[in-house]
C-alpha cells in the first residue's frame, strides 16, 4: 500500500519523501510531500486469520506558499478518496524545520482485504 | 471515537476542532450489538455515549502516566508542563447525525503545538520526534487498542444483558 500511496501522491508533480528522511543539511524543495505509516492493524478475522488490514498513513505537504499547502492537501484528499482511501476532515497543521515553509497533514486510511486462500 | 454501524472507520483530526486524535468504537460483532440495541429507543445512543466516555477516560489516563520527568526528552530538563495542560481531560461526546465521536489527546493551540512535534514529526525528524517515551503507544499502540476494545465490549455486552436483549 505504501507504493500505491506514493504513486498517487506523485501525480501532483512534487517530490515525495518519507517523513524524517530529509538530511539536516538538505534544503527543503519549495513544495513537497511527506508520508508516514502510523500503523497497520487487523480489521477483522475469519477462521483465526486476519480477513482485512487497515493501513493508517499521515500525508503531509510543505510549501513556501501557504495557499498551495491548503490546496494541495485537499487535492491529495480528492485523489486518494477516488482511489478508495478513507479520509475524514480537512487536515491539521504540522511543524516545519524551516521558517520559510508551512505544512499541513492529513491522516488517510485504507482497508486491504486478505485475498490469500 | 466514532461509534456507528454504518460509516467506515474514520480517524480524523476534526475540522474546526483541532485535537490530536479521535478514537473510534470498533470490534467484531459491533454491528449486531447495535442492531439489537436499536430495539429499545435511545439505547444504542446511550450505550455508545457511555462507551466513548469510559474509553476516553482510559486513554487519557494512559497519556497522563507517560508525562513523567524520566520519559521526557533530555530527562525533562526543558519540560514546562505546558503540553500536559492542553490535555483534554473532559470527555465531550459529539453527535453528528448517527455518528458519535469524542476527541482525545491535546488541543492543538498554544502550547499544544508541541504535541504536533510529538506525533507528526517534521521532514527532518521521524515521528515521534524525541517524543515523550511511550506517548505514541499510549494513544495508538496495540496494547491500548486491545484495552479499548475490551472496555467497549464489556460495556456493550453488559448493557445488552441489563436490557435483556
């Protein structure tokens, strides 16, 4: 699911990183996304096995343009919902290491069915 | 927490009400329990309200236990206690149609900004960034989830028994 999430975010045309992976001396791009897999837990069970899993990710966008931060987060929400992800609300502020950038994030969920026989 | 037999599981920070997290009611058999409770007017809502309040208390207590000097970054040298003051200690169950939720965690305003660092990290720091040890697990950890499920099951089944359903 991580690969699928990344491929969707990349449709916006901005760099995508795992949260925390930018080096201390690495410059922030003007606008970029980050993600973090909070958890992946069993959704329900059948015959002693997980019948589904719920993936929880944070998706964050940072930019020197505050308007872009707001609009890109909502665009990502639209794209992900269209792809079957579950998202509520319109996000939350996230902290930036650089004073030049602001950021907003949103928690996104995906229920993956266990198709193993 | 979201308690609804109809909506998908949701985990949102809450538009206009910026808190760290909202927990949900979800366990196997929940849909059937709500169906049974619906035979008595108001029962589903009343029991859901009770379940959300008690699990809010459970998670809030676990968060408070984390905030000790030894758990803080730098052994609490820079700990002001401001973040703990923003902890939502009162359960405020909110209903929106058939969906109920209760905010848990910290108010994201004022000193609560620190909690953003703790749970979301930054592009250069993985979450939880130099977090109070155990804070993430107190809210989202497997053990907390298990305890919440057990508490919710206990409440719902107990109320079902009382109502003879």
